[in-house]
């Protein structure tokens, strides 16, 4: 593919050719690397907010565009993972409110999380596993919204302090929320 065009024998460079030949900047490489690392966890989190897949994908794209701008402006690089989750959280809520979906339940599309079940359980084990799964999902859905969000962010590996920052809660409130949620799940699981 040529990076020049010609009109009446006069050669001139094309924008497309120049763009293809240009190497990504350091910021672009960093954002691409972070995208590869955090896209799936951020998508799972956006889906857990109740967004449809296509809206969640848009939120993730917006979050990484915001990250690119953030880094271009030479703003803080401290805890970019937490920063990305907070931006995803805020954009996700904005998308929910903008779509007038406040009454929708926050059901997650767990197929994206690629649930892996034992490939050869017997029918009784399958039934028990499905019942357990539905029971635990019902407990999670019955939790207050903030407790669900704390639980999902913790499941993504974020620390309590990061969760507190993302959700705008105190560290103590996050700790109490997670303790209460995990206790409810353990009771529902018969532990």
C-alpha cells in the first residue's frame, strides 16, 4: 500500500499512509496495554451495574478515551486501575440514568464471565449446583445496591480502600458492607 497519491504525475503523501507509518506514542502504548489488562474486568463490572452488553462496551470505550486524555494532560498516574473502575462506575451510572432504567434489576450477564462448570457432573450434582447457584444469585440480588457493588468490585480484586474511593464511601462502610454481604452468602450456602 502506497503512502503517496498522485494527480497529474505530482506525488503527495496521504493522511492514511502517514497515519499507518506513524508509531504509537508512549501514552498510546500504555493505554493499549492497560486496555488489554483491564477490559474484561471493567466489562464485567459495567455489566453488573445492569447495562446491556452494547452499552457496557461503550462505557468501557469512553473510560479508556478518558484515560488517554487524562494521561495526555499529564495528570496523576497513581492507581490507574482504581481510576479506571471509578470512571467506569460513574459512566455506567450515567448511562443507566440516561436510559431511564432505574427500575431495572441489576442482573449480570455472567456468560461474559465464562462460568466454568464441571464437564461431567451427574444429574443430581447438576441440580444441586444449579439450585445453589440460583440461591446465591437471589441473595446477591436481594442485597442493597451499594452492597452489591462493593461485592462485585471486591470480586474483581480491588482493595477496600479502592472500593471506598470508587463508590464514594468510607473505608468502614465498605468493610461493614462486605462483612454483611459475605455473612448472608455464607448463611444461604449453609455454612
